[in-house]
């Protein structure tokens, strides 16, 4: 009997040894807190499950719609998860300066520079001042999104004889054409639980990049150009051209603020179509009706620039930052795992995932549209990171959101911008 | 004689407003209950009040993909059915373009844009034929206007309560909520009953001041204490968990509990208590043998209050209970997250909401006579 036990133990030890050198994490619990729920939660859990299998650790993911609020409570009280996934680098920078984040292992910055496309910019976006004022790499970018996309149903365009517009003027003309044909061009929804309003900030950023040179955008993001500058107010009003026009938006302008952003694309697929166009980032196919084949049932085109403004082809993007909020060997190992091509390819094979990782095998993408997204990225004359995500948390994950909800509700752009600037002044 | 007439007209007004109020409160609940037994398709096309009647829906469906075509009698043919047989659904109009989604009647033979023709029967059987092979990878879109018979299903409840693979399910959260709620109701009542007796019937210096302090505590907003208290919990090693949530609920519930129970106990007849004292009863005996049985309505009504608060609580659970393992999530938190991800899936929302309100409803109906008596606690002497 004892022999059998011993033999069993030896076999166990052997198989554990074969499972990989990292299996010293066996039994350790690693908690991950992020903003993803629903289909995206399943995706991230698939990635974490692969890590759990490789390392033997017990990995738990919890998602929340109110990530931005909950993370503050948890870090402040010292009960945060091991690793937190920030949708906004600005919020991560806030927490880093208050000493709630742990700098990533030495050498991570060099790794990112070497293995990510435009590596230096990803390092810069993840480098924040710590509590002592010294700069360190705190954030690791995993999963990026292209935001300047307009989604549509090609068959609906075919039925109605519409063409994909090449310029903003054409896009507006197409919208008018759809209205004239008795349809509704746009589905816009700003609802997102505690983060309600963020889809509108993307609109404003995209339109600012299309009406002003990128220097204005950069100045606006770090508030050298105040929020209530006429150029910014004009960009907000440009968003109003679409969102505050009852004829342009499915359900009327009043429905914009109350429609959930995850529900709003469903109007593209209804019979008869509630709308023909939906501006949203590359992750949105995760919320299309079940069975939708991206590239055939639904497709996208680049949110075009004004032909008359000589500003090239600006592209807006974003990404999620993984940072260690409660240091442990497991947390370090998880960040290490995210560097592997395997970690990227698992999610690539699913939906709504882009990566700047140069080493991945692009043939594993779950849908064929990725090449097109890559082209949009490559053809960009200007690439800018989502501005609201770079602003301080109180603005980019606060006043800007609520301001845009107020704007969609009928407040004037000037009043909204004044209020956001006042909130920003109060933070300084 | 006048008075009697006036009274009757007033009674009518009272009855009508009571009826209106009852309707106002009952309809949303009834709507939730009905919706929780309907399918997603049905909810999106008609209101719950129309659930007993057939509904008309516009659907976008696809015929079989070109790879399913067969070659017969010189024609390439794709045949199939859009619905399960015997589904009872009946197509009234159909179309093959999103611009003309109701152009044709069932049985019409219609040319396809890319050559060939298609026909669709009222029961959903379609047949596409073409001299050339069909190409592409997706089936032809068919827009149908279909009348579906009323349909009720238990699948929502099965999904929400009994599907272990559903991470948005309610079963675990339901047990967790019970785990929070029951101790969080019993502990404060136990403590408050003792404290209330002492404050009502035991003479000691500073008693009035102590009562004033407790009344003062009633107005302290609990939000003030959230983060400092959580820090304290972390420092003394409780961390986030059930114990912390029980303590927090107890602390936040005690001022009202003591105040309510003390006011009730003060109103009990002094003679009984003095008689007991004269007969040599100890304070503890007076408390357990006389005060507790007499205070039952007040205890029960506070228990109902506290139970409902803790059952419906989200804030305290988020701060003190739900840790990053996700093992201790409660129903309110589940529902809040559902609102985000499943904002349009009313069948899931309604079912989850009904699971969540079922227990409070039971508690309320079982104990409502005490609630009314207890509401008067201390107000009438």
C-alpha cells in the first residue's frame, strides 16, 4: 500500500515537473479585476485559464461595470486584486502617483520596445510618476482597440444602393440620403453603467482630430488648451450634428443617453433596419447578435476625415493597461505570461482583439476583418490614444462623461465645456 | 345626520385612492412576473399585457448556405424551413430586401437579385432554385413578418437559477445574500434588545445623554465610514468577507434598532415591571420573562426592516463583502452588472429581479401584521 502511495506521489511530482518550470505557483490564488463582462469576460477567462493551466495557480477574474469607482475603494482600503486591468491609463497614473501600483519587473520596458509595434509609445503610455515622483513602467498594454470605425451591414447598403463614404462630407451626405429615403442613419448609445457617456467622448476626440491639427489634440489632453476653448467646443458641437438630430439617430436624440452602448448596434440588424451606421471601436462585434459573421453580415469602414480640411487620415485608438495593484509572485508571473504569443493568440482566435505584439501569428484571427483594421492603422497619418483615457481620472473617467450625457440631454456645448474645465481646475 | 353622509363620500375617495395606489404598486411587479416567463423574442415585440395573445414580429432570417445546394432536374436547389415544424408560427408577409421587407405574400415566386427564384410558404418552408450554382458563403437573407402563438417558458428560471455554467446566474448569489442577510438581521436585534431595555428601564447616570447620542447617530451618513471602516477591517485581519459585512450591517443598523425598541419598551406599563421587581425578579429575568414577549411586535417589525435593507443592499456589500475572488457576490451586485451587459435582455433581467424580490415578498406577507403594529411602536402611549 505504501509503495503504491509513494509511486503515486512520484508520478505526481513528475507530471508537475513536466507541466513547466513555473508550476511553483501551484495553489497560489491570483485575483484579477477588470472592466469586462459578458462575452468579453468569457474571452479574458479563456486567456487566464491558459495561464492557470501553465502555472498551476488558481486565477480568479471579476469584472465590473463600475470598475472606475470600485478600484478606488479597493486600492484606498488596501483590498485590491493582485492585477487590475485599467481601460484608462489616466486612472492608472493617478493610482501610481498615490503609491497603489507596483512597478513592473526590470526589463519589461526593453521587452515592450523590442516586441511591440511602436514600442516606445506603449512604454510612454504605461510609464507614470510614482509617489516619490520618479518615473517607472507601471502599466503593460494588452489588447488594443482601433476606435475610428463605422460599422454597417453590407447587405443593407446593397439593398438600398449606398456606397461606403470616402470623406466626412460624403458620410454626412449619405446620412442625409438615408433620411431622405425614409430611414434613420445612426445608432448611438452612451449608456454604460457607471461609465455612461464614454462613447460620446470618443466621438468628440475623433471629430477634434478631424477638425484641428494633432497639436491641438495633444494640448487639450494635458489641458494646455482649456476644455472650453472654442476649437474644442466646436468639436463637441460637431458631435451634436449627429447625436442631437432627431432625424439622424434611431429612437430620436432623446434616446442617445439612455441607450446602452452594447445594445445600440443591434439596430443595424433589425427588420426593417433601425439604422444603417454605428461608430464604435474594434471590440464591438462581441456585442453583435449571436451568429453574426463579421466581414459578411457586418463590416466596417474608416470613420472618414473631412476632404476640405487638410488633416490627413487621423486614427483614434485605445488599449487596456494591466497593472499590479497587489504585488505577489503570481501577479508578476501573470504579466510575464501576457508577453507570450500564446496569451495573445488565444484571444485573437476569439473576437474583438487587436495586439501590437509583433511575434503573433496573424492567421489565427477569429475573423478576417483584422487585416482591414491593420490597414487602417497603417494608413493613418496621425495616431492618437483615446484622450479621455489619458486625462486625469476625475475628468476622463468623470466630468467628461457626465458632461457628454448632459450635452446629449440638450445642454449647450459651451456650458458643458465650461463645467468640465471648472472640474479640471478644481483638480489642480 | 350630515356627518354620516360626509363620511360616506370621503370613504369613496379613500377607497379609490387606495385602489389606485395598489394598482400603481402591483402592476410593475405583475409585469416582471409575466415577463420572466416569456421568451426574448416575445418581450421585444409586445408588452407583457399582450402576452396572452399571438404576437407579430419582424425577423431577419437566413436560408441555407449555398454549400447545401443540390442539383436536381437541371436546377440547383436549396430547400429548407425557417422554423421548427409545429412551431405554430405563421408568416403573413415576407421580402428579400431590407428596403421591402414585407413585399410579398406567402407562396409568391420571386426572382432573386443574383439570378434564380425563391418562394416561401406560410409555415416557413422555402425553396430557392437557379440554373447556375449559388455562390458565396452565407445564405440568402429572408425578412419575414410572422405571427407567433403565445408562448410561456420556464427556461429563464432554469437558466438563471439552475444552470451551473452560467456565470451570470443567481443561484450562488442567492445563497450568498441569505448568508449575509440572516446574521445581519439577528445580530443587531439581539444587541439592540438588551441596549433598549437598559436605556428604557435601568437607572444609571448619563442615560439621557446616551439616548441623545444614539438619536444623533441616526443622522450620520454611513458613506462617511465606508473606507475608514474597511481599512480597519483590513488592519485587524477581517478583510473583505461575511464577517465584515455582518459587522458593518450591525453597526449601521443599531442606532435605529435601539431607538425604535427603546421607545416601544418605554411605553410598556410601569406597574408590571415594578411588580416584578418587588417580587424579587432580577433585571435579566424581567427582560427575558416580561419585556421580550411584550416587545414582540416591535422586534418583528425591526427584523422586517433590517431584513429588507440588507437584502436589497448593494453599497455595503460592494465595500465590505465582495472581494476579488468573486466568490461572495450577492444578488444586487449580479443584477447591477446584468443591467450593464444584458440591458436589452429583459427576460433575464425580469427573472433575476423576480428571484431577488421573491423572498422579501414572502417575508413581508408572512409578517405584515407585525409591521403595521411595529410602525406604531413608541408613537402611541
